[in-house]
C-alpha cells in the first residue's frame, strides 16, 4: 500500500497527526516509509481512505482518492492550499473557526467509533459536529452564542437535506421576493436595524427575509444563514473591524438579492458536491443553547466516547458585539440584551464595576479555590497594575481569574458526560498581556492542564502546534500559537477532585 500526500504543503504537526492516524486506523505496528509505502497487518483500503492528510492510496496498482481529498476537491478545483470551506463549513463566516482537518484527524486518533458520540462544549458554528457527521458519529455541542447555535444546527440539517431540494427552494424565494410589500416597522428590532442600514438597503433585506420565511423551516434556516453572512457587507458597520464602528456608506454596487442568490447557489453547489461523497444518510447531531458549566439540559444518547473543542482564550474578543447585526436581524436576541449575552460568555472581557470589585476580593482570598499556580498568577497580575494602565488592563487580572473559574466548571461538567477514561482534546491558543509596562505571557494550555487535574482529569498530552493561517476580517487578531491538550476523564463517577469542586461561581 502506498499513500500520496498530495500537492499542497503540510505543517510539521499535520504530518505528525497523519502518522498517528495511521497507527490508530491501521494498527500500532504500521510504519510509513520515506517513499510513502506502508505495511501492516491491520492496513486496509477502507481504513486508508479515512485518513485526513493524504490525497490518495494505491494498492496493487489501483489508486483511490481519500474521502477527505474528495471533500476538499468538492469545494475548490485548486489544491495549492488546504481547503477548509468544503461541505457546509463555509456557510457562514465565524471568528475563531476550528480547522476541520485537525478536528477530523483527532476523531480518528482518539478512536471515536462509527455510530459513536462526540461532545463539543464550545461548539461555535459547528465544525466538530459537522466532522462527526462526516465520520458517521453523532455530535452533541453546546454554546451560549445564539447565532453560533443557529448556524451549527442549520449546517447539520443541510447535510441531510438533498441539494436539489434547496436549489428549487432558492428559485421560489427569489421569485417571491419581488412581489412582497413592507408595512411600517415600529419594533425595537426594526429601529435598531434602521440605524445600521441605509434606507434603500434595509427594505431589500427585509423583503428577502419575508420571502425566505414562507419556506418550510429547514429550508428557510439555510437561506437565512446565507443572508446573515452578507449583512455586514451591506451595513454601515465596518466589515474589517471586530468592534462596532460606523462607516459613512456601505458602498455596494449590487442589490442584496443579487449577491444573496449567487452566494446561495455557491453554498448549494458545495453541499451537492459533498453529498456526492458522503451521501445524506448521516447522523447529524445537534447543538444546544446551553451553558457548558452545567450541561443539565443536553440530551445525550449515551455517555460520549470523546470530547473535542477549541475553547476561547482568556479575555477573548467580542463574539456577540461582532455579530450583533445578525443576532438582531434573525430575532435571536433583542437589542438591549446584547451586553448581557456577551458578558456571560466564557472568556468575555465585559464586566461591570461592582463585579470587578468583587473579583479583586476573590483574587485576594482565592474565593473560587483555584489551584495554587493559577491563583498566584492572577495575584501577580493584580499586583503589577499601576495608575498608567487603562480601564481594560485594570480588569485583566479579574477577567483571567473568572476565566480560570469558568474553565474549571466546564471540566467538571464535561466529566459527567464522558465515559470513564474517555479523552477530551482541546486546541488551545496562547495569549499575553502588558500590565505596569511589563509583558506577561499567559500559557493557557498549561493553566488548563492544571485546572483539569484539579478536577480529577489525567493529563495525557500537551503538544505544540503551528497555528493555521487565517484570512479575512479576523486575521490580524488570530492566535499565532496553539497547543493540543488531551486529558482523560476520571475513571470513577464518585471520584473527588482535589481542587475547587464546591467553590462558589464568580458573577459576570
């Protein structure tokens, strides 16, 4: 058997993951030679086709493309760089998007079985859940961002919706839109949107929404997500800025419906190409609008075989603030709820004055009973502050302390949903801050490993990765270094962690 890496360049860590996939799928005795040949008693063509980082496999002179290569080719004809927007992955721009190839490789390496259950407690727009479905597993995800959950569930439903059904629905929507009239909009939603769209643009967007919502729910949500992804481009919100900042004009030359139609057709094309590879008889799973520090309302078909996630890092950038136009347009939250939802996200840097004062006291007394290393680090940051540090930097120690507390609670909740000894893989970004003129590196992977151990988990791996190059409006804010952290769930349900099991939760 001979494996072909394909034409684009792989990171060193991707080649390492590829070798680990071989061992996981073909047996621990499997070895790959410099010429790409592999020999193993467990090697099979079906197993080789499940590999992530190889383009094809050759056996006895017959060559077959891997499933991953077929999926990537379904999105783009060029193979000069790794395609990450195949299938439904490119359906909506989402900051901090998980690299789908890494996710698929981890599913293989961790041994998630076909028909197994995979949990993602920070599922975002659903990358892990989609890859679980591609692999034949059922993904269960949670997130506190209503837009993320909406996108994730829409992607999952699209996987099992025939593309030709969506294609027919698109034509109906476009034909219907031209005959729709608008009445007066006196709602808070309408007033908010009027402030962010030019008078000639908002009616186009609202008429299209009405036309879309006359379709059945599973079809309507697909087109609403496509339209939502275009809102910033047509709004007075600067698309190149993560914060809400106004620009004088949207400066668009095409109508919203015209751009929407082209975007929807391209999304349907990618979906159709992916369905030709993996079919539609999948187990699409589900995302829940649920706090992962509790996971009380998540319907698990059984204890999960593994968990995979890419959590936010400390003092994360503003998810809700960036996506507020979509959230309001889709009626997922009211305009006056934006700040409240933002503040409740893990890693949020939004905090009121009263909560900040309480947070300083919590650091001094280690109210959350964090492990010594994390408590001392936050105290060191607090001591480094000077009057020259602005209000955002003044809040960093408290925000970091709250983040550590939130992640400890997440480890505790996730452990109750996994099988004993099951792996939990986290792709974690590093961070840093400057306080009192001094730079402090925040080794988030190291701190999370410590927090996991305090909750009874066993740390089994900490591996440095080169961060995947990101493009678009979030590129300048992308994490430059990442780490793969793998921890194992406690083996006994009654096992008592040594850390902050009964610590009070810090307020937002």
